[in-house]
């Protein structure tokens, strides 16, 4: 199934307001979905017999920087039996230093592979995946300060007496 057909099914189910932005200039076109609808849309994509997106290949998080004031979570979905792919994005406001982390619903109830992908995005970028069964750091120690892939990340000088920054 082609991108435009998949988009039509999503729009027919959720209405025109569900697709905020489209990027057809890249090799893989994408749709930006409102963060409050991502779980519902993904559930539809998973159970819809014509689509059956049975595999969540990757979740990536991006910090667009303080100037832009947003962060993105990008989902790469595949249907193995139908051999089609889809890229979905959600955009959330970027939090300031003393504010709570941006919140995005966890997709672990749909795809178990979301578990480690969401933990990595939490660890490195600082996105809170609401409803995740075990959201904790996966690459860095539990007491590490900050999220290293943020554009404004400042390395700590020491970690448990070990000089980190030279």
C-alpha cells in the first residue's frame, strides 16, 4: 500500500485534523500526528486488516533546540506481510531546566519493541513516555545528570570522583 492510501485510511478514520504536517520531500514521507492521538492512531494502524503494521522498527527522539522550543519523536513502522512502511512524528514543547519532561504516550501496549526504544529516548533526550512499564535509564547510570543528546547539554565535571570532562 502506498503512502497516500495509508494517509487516506487514517484521515477517513480520524478526520482531516489528525494530519498536521506532511513531509513528502524526504525518501520516506512522514505525517505529524497530535501527541494526544498517537496511541489511538498506532492502535488503528496495528489492527486495521488492510494495514497491519506489525513491527515498530525504530523510535528516534530529536531536540530541535531552545530557539525552536520543540522536541520530536519519530516512529518507523513496518508491515512485514504487506511490505509497506510508514513514518509518524509527534512534536512536543521543549521543557526548560526546572520544568517536567515533555510527555508522550508509551506505545508498549501495542508493540513490545517500544520498550527499549522509549527508554533510550528517555535516557538521552529526556522524553517522559507515559504508561511505560519500566521507564528508567538504559545506557547511562541511574544517577547521571541530564540528557546528553539535548542541544544545551552540559557535561558534569565529575561522576563519583571520576573526572568526566577534560
